[in-house]
C-alpha cells in the first residue's frame, strides 16, 4: 500500500474510532436513564466507563498528533499532545535513522547542537546498542570530528505522519547522513515503494 492511500485509510479509521467513542459516551448514560435504573453500582460503573472512554480518546489524539514546519533552516516539530515544541537547525543534523515500519516507525535524529531543545539527549552507550545501524554512521562521524559532541532525539508519536516529516527532513537537511533504513522509508514517503 502506498503512503497516500495509507494516510487516507488512517484518517478514516481515526474518524470511525472517534465517532464510535462519542456514540458510546452518549448511548450508555441514555440507556441507564431510559431504563430508569437507580443503583449506585451502575452509576459508578458508568462513570468508570466514561472516564475510560475519555482516556482512550486522549490517548489516540496523543498518538496521532505530530505538527511540524521547516523554514529559515529551522525544523520545528511537536510530537504528541502534551510535549513542547522542539527546534532543530537543519544544517546541524548529522544522522537520520529510522526503526520499524508503518505506524510504529521511529525517527532518530542525531545533531551536533542543542538549540532551545531540552529533549535532546547526549549520545551514550545505550543509544549505540539500541540503534546499531546509526552506531556505524556515528562512529564514522566521530572519527572525522572527535572533539564534536552529539545529541539525539527519537520521534515516536505521529503514526503515518512521520513519513511526511521524514520527507521534509530529507528535503531540507542536505548535510545529514541517512542510514539505509531511513532511505528505504524515504522511498515509501515519496511514493516510490510500498509498505
């Protein structure tokens, strides 16, 4: 399936989920009211169900939320509902790597500069063990620039919208090194390959 078709399908499924949850949140209390049930247990049970429905809606919104823009050599993005906006300088991005496919894709960005971004973490041994393909590229860069310090950020939220973000990163971050898995996912984002 191509990315355009997958994005339309994701949008339809999201709307179906929201409409089903809203229908349930209205239908269940209405049935209790129309059945004229006067039990504290049923009211508490209904309240717990309404809270769970609300939490599932918030969780789904958090999973699908990814806002980004790229202008003046700055990549701004907000991944998730409750996170802050992150800013990366496009020329300072050193490595772009991806893990997994479809909605579970993780975009790993390694950069040389911490610019108004507190969510960047220094590259450590655990990072190198978790992402061996990025480790290979990182060691090459570290041999060329041993005094440079590197930081990384992983984008996990955003579902299929991360493919669009990956294409924007590819268009604007020309100095970055892309791993082979990132290139495969960029081909998917550009519609050259299927999932």
